[in-house]
C-alpha cells in the first residue's frame, strides 16, 4: 500500500510538475486518509489539506506533526443548518500560523428563475423540476447566497466570524 500511495502522490503532486514550476504550491486532499497501517510520504506536497476534518483531527495534526501548513479544502457545507462550528474554526485559524484558512461549499444556490408567483415572488426550479430523470433533488440548494445572489443567513454568519482584515466574500 505504501508504494502505491507514494506513486500516486509523486505522479499527481510532484516530480515533473515541481521541476517545471517549483514556485507553484501543491496540495492533494486525497493524500491522507486515516489509515494507521500506512506510512505516507508527503515530501511532494507543500500543504497538508483535508475536507471536513473534525476539530480534534486538526489539533492532533498540529500537535503531533504540523510540518506543513494546514488548508481546509472544505470545512463548511452551507446546506440547511450545515455551516456550524464556524467560530471554532476561525478561532483555530487565528490562533495558529500554520492554519491557511479554508473554503466553504458552496457560494451560490444552483437554481433557475422560472417565472413569478401571483404575489411577485420568483419561482426557482431545481432538482427534478424540469422533469429530468437523474438529479440531486435539493442538494444543489446549498449556497451562502440564494440563486438571485441575495445573501443567506450563513453568508452573514461567516462575515461575522471573519476579522475585517482577513478578506472579503465575493
């Protein structure tokens, strides 16, 4: 298993790419899954990255290794009541310089305006409303902003957590 994973990491994240462009950062989220029977080689990666890690997993990495900056590839899913623990993540990001920040899934709801109700409210079609056989139901309605780009509650929550110097949401 070690040889196979190392070969994958070198092919996807290092080797010729690093020789061609040594300044470009490399990260590969799938580089590490929690298999304690495997010793991983991260030498081709510049960033350690995970999707939806538990807070204790982040803290464990920072305490026991922490040799590479930690990037939260995705750490918050904006569907329903999904974007919880934002304050905890931001506190950890601000506390440790090895934390790069992260990305929220996802910025905008995916729906198409399809007319108006009698009261003038926009009707949005998504996930099967077009009679398509294969669809994701409401799983495409998971953004920080609504289809018309009006901010949702979660957009405001994230802005509340962000220090003003940390950046802005586009």
